[in-house]
C-alpha cells in the first residue's frame, strides 16, 4: 500500500470525500447521542438529503490536506472537515430557495425545498449551520479548547455578514444593480472565497502552524478561492446543465457580472495560470511537503464540473 | 443609589434590556472591525430591524441574573447575553417567514420579510445565528477558551435539530398531525425550552458554577422554560393582538394542541404555581442570593404580554 502522502490529489480527494460522507452519515444519525432528545424525522431526512450523497467535498479536502502539511490527521481533523461541509451545504440549501436563486436541481438531484418543502428546507439549512458549530466546539474535534474556540470564531467570520451570508446578499443586490469589477471581486471574496480560505486556515490551526505559516496558508486559501471562482465562472459560461448537475449559464441570463464576462475567456485562463504560480511561490517555504496543495490548486483551476 | 442586587427583577430587566440594546447596536454597527470587509448595508439594516428596538430581553436577563448569582457581571456576561438574544431573534425572523408561520407583525412592527423581502429575511436570520456563535467564541466574552467552547457547544445544542430548529419542525408537523400531551411537551421543550434553559445555564458556566450548582441552575432553567410556555399558551388563549403586538389565538385557530387546551385555564394556573414552588426549592441551596431568580420565575409565570 503506497504512503497516503504520495498518492495524487485526485485520489486523495475521493478518499477524503468517502471519509467525510461516512462521518456526516454518523453525525446525522437518527439515533441521537446519550441524553439527547430524539431527532425530528422529517428535519433529519432533509438535512441528510442536503449533506449526503454528493459533492466533491473540496472544502473538507483542503482542510485535510492543509492539516496534513503540518503532520496532523485523524478523526478530529475529519470532524472539522465535516463541519466546514455542513456549513457549505447549509448555504446551498438556502441559496437554492425560491426566494433566493430558485433552483430545482443540485448535484443532479432535486433541491431540498423540492424534495421536501420550503419550511423544511429553511430549517434544514438552519440546523446544518448550527451543526457545523456544534461539531467544531465539541472536545472530540480537538483536545485543546483554545483551538476549538479559534475554529468556531474563524468559521463564524467566514459565514456571517462579513462572509458568506453577506456575499449572498451582495449577489442578490447585483441582480438589481450590477457591480463594477471591484464589486464583483468583493462579492466573490465573501460569497465563496471566505469559506474556502477558512477551510485551508482551519487545517493550519489544527496543525498548530506558527504565525508565518498561518499567514502563508491564509494567502494560499485566498488564491484557491479566487481560482475556484474563476473556474466556476468559466464553467458557467461554457458547460451544460447535464454535465454540471445544476442549472448553468444563469449568471449571464440574469445579467450578473462575472470576471469572465468583463475580461473574456482567454484572459481568465491566463489569470488562472498566474494564480497557480502564486500558490507555488507562497508554498515554497514548505518545500516538497506542499506538493499535494500545489496539485490541489491545479485541480481547482482545471476542474470541469 | 441602591445596590443593583437589591433592586426588583422588573427594574433590573429593564436595565439589562437597555444594556443589551446598546451592545447589539454596537455589534451591528455599519463600521466593521479592523481588517473586516465593509458590511452589506441592506443585510445589516435587516439584522438591525430584527434585533434592535423591542423585546423584553428575557433570555439575556436570565443569563445576567444567573451569572450574578455566582458573582459574575460585566462586559463579557453582557456579550453572552447579547449572543443568546441574537439567536432568539434569528429564530423569530425565520419562524415569521411566509413558508413558516407567515406573520406580518412582530413586537408591534412589520416582520423582517415585510419590511424588506423574503430573501433578505432568510439571510438576516442566517447571519444573526452566525453572529451568536461569533460573539460567544470571541475572547472578549471570556478570557478562558474552555468557557467559550463550552458556551458555543451549549448554544449549538439548544439551537439545532435537538433544540429550537427541531422544535419548530415539530411545530410545523403539528399542524398536519396534532400531537398528544407527550408530543406537545417534547415540542415545547425543544422550541422554547432549550434556549431558555441554556440562557440560565450560560450564566452559571460564566460564573464557574460547580457541578451541583450547574445541575440546579439547569433544572431552574427547565422550570422557567415550562412556566414561560404555559404563560404563553394562556396569553394566546386570552389576549388580544393589540396588547401583544403580534398575532394571537393562532394556536387554537390552527388546531395546534396546547396544554391549556388540554387541561383548561385554571389547571394551567395551578401548574404555574407548582412550578414557582419548585423553582424556590431548587434554588434553596443558594439562600438569599437567589431572591432575584425566584422573582424572575414569578415574573415569567405572571407576564401579561
């Protein structure tokens, strides 16, 4: 059996996705913990629909790989990875709601409000957000409460008005009043960038990174967030609904600005190349150990769905 | 100026409400913290609409009074109190949504989705939930990260599928399939009881209560939650919309079971009396210092709006 660290990122991504799926299945078990009240069946089913059986699990994977850079692995790291995924899934459930993006399809399956109903979807998103903080604050995630409190605070900053929720608000505003390039960058940094950056940062926090290393990983996380968004905009401009498992070409249809629309496809591809080069530069101090994270950057930039 | 501890609960409630209002106003300031991205104006306005300018602030007050029982007061305690209120306000915003209880009026003012729109209301609720965890996890709330992590975990348990969100799901289920008495009690323990209990518990956690004292305060919090719900059901059965500042007699109109409907008004009033007696018994070990918490129990049981 080859050493885990030497396997390619794409293989490790699938392994992490399996491990996170398994853990989410346990966290969303009908059988609650000792002393807990039995979980309402319909809400649990909706949360499972939202969180299980799909997704590349990119954010958990970034967390796992960043923690691995600092020699950290195991159940606690996976729990933090699952927490980040819960938060991501909550945002998808709410973004898909009729009052928001009104999407019927997600990961090739009906969205939660389609499979259940709107009220249940709102509550499932709410409870998935809560679960993310629950999992992070639990001693099972890390024995050191200072680490747990730091993770909770970081996730909250990535998620709230200054992060994902704020970015979704700007995205809704953008339909009424298209932003300029600075506005698009701010929107994207908040809506998708903040949680991707935190996913990387969380691995470094769990790995007890020193301040310089933490700063490098933060910048790496920002780069990944930017690359992810550019790749997403490219896909939105070019891919089909069938290949993506969700509606595409929606941004253009809604008149929302993207950097692809502003600068064109080839300039965007060039920008992606520059981001990968910057990721390599930022990770240089870590030497060969950072090979997987550089691969991850390439993977994100080149993704086809 | 009389000593704070000797003033009646009703006076202290108003003082705590003022202090919490002031702190929430600062937490929801348009000027973000250093290094933070500027906050989207529309989302911030909706969060302010939801969190400011109304409410008795009962939960914050219970937290402040419980902390005071253990000699704890000050900015950190107020921050935890404000966090609990943020979580409460988030739940009101989402419960009021058209897909949920579809209420137009709250605290005598238009609900958030009426004053803004549905998407903004969903996001405002989402971001208020996040803010609650943000505030609790921040070192400003308590210097000891173990205390902060414990508070976060407790709030998450009170809020998620095993708490408030789960209770709201059961409440929606109840419209289709009216629960029996055990079902009503479970629903109420989750929907309103869990957060009220946690508000008391959080004061004891901040106050470094020993396990026996913590257990007593937990039971006190359960009693307050039960009393609050019985008083609420009595009010729903008897009060007018004008006096309450929100729609009333809705439970009966929707065929939802309440303990008042099952047992009648006078039996419910008797049950409230028994709860107050139990609160006194539970707090006996604390002697005279618990006078304010006993007053709080009476206040909750007798409230007229």
